[in-house]
C-alpha cells in the first residue's frame, strides 16, 4: 500500500484565490512528521511547511497552512491568495520516527498552475 | 552558506560506464540520503546514512553503492550504468530528529544512452 497518496495530478487556480492540495498517508508509527515541498520548473526542492503527529494545532507558514486531520490521515496543503510564482509541482512527504528508516517518503506530486 | 552541494548538474553516460555523483553538506547533519526522481513517481529513496561509517539500503538500491567516510560527504556510485538509471538524482541531508526538514541539493540530471 502506498504510504503517501496525492490524488490530484494537476490543479488549476485563478490568481489571488485559495487552493487546497490533497494528501493522505498511511502509517502505524505513533510518531511521524508530515512535510510539503515545492518544486518549481527549475528543479530544486523547497521546503514549505511541517506538521508533527502530536501537534495539536495546524501548522501555518505565511500563505501556507496545513489542514491536519489525524483520524482521517490527511494532511492537505492550503495556499491562500495564489500568486503566479506558486505554479510548480508540490510534494507531500512523511517521515516515520520509529520505522521507515527515518527517510522521507514522497507522494507522486500535484502540478499546480496559477492562471492570471 | 552552501547547504547541500551536488556535482555534476548534468551527465550523459554510455551503458556500462561507471561514475560517482558527489554530495557534500556543511550543516553538520548526521542524516544523508539519495533519491531518484522519475516522471510521475515522486522521489524514491536509494540509500541513506545515519552517520559516518553507517549506510543502508533504501527502496531502490540495486545498481548503486554508497559510502560515508566523513560527516560532510556522501557519494553515490553507479557501478555499470543502464538506461533504466536515467533519472534526476537528489541528495538530501537533515538532523535525525523526526521533525526536522530535509535540505536538498540542486539535483543531477543523468542520462544513460
């Protein structure tokens, strides 16, 4: 079974609108972290936001927020007020603390295109 | 403030050739790892290391070797290149804590012909 599932291969959003990128995960590890990375067309991997499995509040970083629903095992990324520069691939990833080699396991990604 | 440095950025190999992808970090991170990125598949773990002298296999280790003689360096060796190894390779480093982000190198685009 896939550990990280991103069901939206591609998304379109109008500039200045909000968009939600979906991510569900599967783990039996009681301690884990969830990450979102952005990969623009230039290819580098840019860290956006982190949520720990024991964190009570949803993580926020500027225009990025993580909608963490632990019981549903979902960790959706919300981007508010989209900008043209947000057009990129977005990857959800998980690190399991006690299992999974402590490596990041990635989903297949969502390509976001922001339209003017 | 170099972070994670990968060399080369681009490489073309002939089938059967060997080469080493270099990775160095200057953040004193214990944990280093190599991933490959293929279209539509996200990043997959090749090998990883939790400290100098300690390495282990990831999800797709076949055809690759690693060593970790220092904290800073984690080279990836392709023993006998195959077209199936055409991919983009990323090196990453982090502290070993569960909540710490991984810092990535710029990537190496490898083509095997």
